[in-house]
């Protein structure tokens, strides 16, 4: 009896230990993340419990110098199961800025970022060039960056002045750079062959024409980056834009003694705007409730070509969004903004009717649209 009791206790202890170990193992597995690190021309993939980029780098045993850079930054949190880290090694750059020559160490790769990292004050119109130095006796590192400083002048257009910066060599090149074509009656204060110099005055005058020029803001363009992890309608500014400046010339015309009209006839950008970068949601809606057959019946469609084409385009999903193009809905309308229907089951019948009108206008009906899709892969 005593021996049986010992055996039972041993079994209970073993099962308890195994269960405890299984739970611990599961916890560790959940905490482990797969991280891809691009470093020194190699791609390394490691499993780690580190919470920050710095922890991953330490575990990898990579020694970072003072000027090396990681993307994301070292204090960034490691999130998700597929996290990527890029390591940029600093290297010496010889910077030639007019008569000045500097040697800096930086991990930046673009000229303007290199200049900012080195503390140089630059204008938006300054130009940068990279050059390779192979002369081992030149006393310079292997890469040179040359800064060509823009000259600041006063530009007067039809009596209104503004300051602008340019890298043009001559007045003629300046006019071409700013897309300014002289019209009949326009007069320059200096010949087109005149070389641009700092603080120079370049004036364009209009003779025999009633015009006025005002300085206005130049709107910035917007670039959108689609984020499939965010829902449609999400919008977040990643890099704010900046307004520029422009000189706008208006022609003032009075007809038959009536009220004068002002028409913009010319504009010159004097300060280029900086584009705005925004992140917009493009997450595809899935598991849309409803029945495709019911939607087709409500839309009055029994055509087999229609059923085939709808199945090919979206699987009859009114919330479908193409990750690459942004086409959406049952008809995969592109751009999505031209589809005047909700992207859910409540808009399904509306979407099907819109699609029917579209294929009727463009292909003469469902059969023509199906034939086009079969041969081209799209309609």
C-alpha cells in the first residue's frame, strides 16, 4: 500500500511539473518576436524578447559608433511579429562649401540630410553634388560632397518686388528656370546674358498694359501613403507641408465703361512649397454580412455575365479594397471616390446598379465587359 501511494504521488508530481513547464514555454513563445536586421550589407533574422531596438542591437552583438544611425531609433519599441531594423554605418565625407573644406563623419545618405547633420545652414535652392576621390595623396576621404550655394537676388515683376534664391548663372537662365517667357512689350532692366550676382536686381516691366502684381501663398502638393493596417477614412499627417510664395500678375480690363475684371495672366514661384505627406487608411473590410443573390435580385440583375464579372472583380464584397490601386466595392471602382455608395452591405445594391450603368456606357452591356475582362484581365 505504501509503495502504491508513492507511485501515485510521483505521477502527480510529474504531471504537475510537465503542465507548469508547458505554460512557461507558451508564455515565452508569445513574448518572442522575429526581427530582421539589415546591417553591414547583410540581412540577419533573430528571435528576441527585447523590447527596444537598442536591446535587439545589443543581443546581436553589433557595435555602434557614436555617429552610426538606426531606423527606427534605438529607443523605439519593437512591436509586431515582423519588425525590421536598418543600421546605417557612419563614414567620413569631405564637404566642399565654396572656399571652405570640412571633413565630417555621418550615417546620413542624402546630401541635404548630411548638411543638416553637420550643422550647415542651407537654402532650399542650394544644390549638392557627390564626387568620388581616388587620389590617396589628396588628404581627403573617398567621398566628396560639393555644396553649390544659391545666390539671393531681388526680382521685380511689373513693379512688385520679392526676394528669391537661384542657382542660375545668367538672367536668361533665371527666366527659363522660373518658366517666365517675355511677351511683346516686356522689358528687362539688364541683358539676358548678364551673370547673376548676390543682391542683384532683376526687373521685368510691362509697357502699355494695365497690370498689377501681388505676392500670394503657393499651395503645397500632397503625397498619400496607404496603410493597410488602418481603416478607410483614417488620415494622419506624417510630414507637414509648407506654403511657398509666388508673384501673381493680374490683367485689369474695363469693357464698355463697366466694372473692371481681374484675370491672372502670369505667376512666378519665388519660394517653392514643401509637399505634405499623409498616411491614409486602406484596410480592406472583410466578413461583410449579406447575400449576393439577394443583392442581385434587388438590383434586377439575372445576367450570368454579370455574375461572372462581379465574382472576378470582388467576389461580390461591397467592402473590398484593392491594396495596390485603391479600387473599391463590388465593381472595384477606380478611383474609389467616384462610387456614390457606402462600402458595406447597405450600399451593395447601389454598387451593383452603378456597375451596370458603367458597363452599359463603356462596353454596351455585361457581355461586352466580360469579353474585355477575359482578354485583358480587367474591365
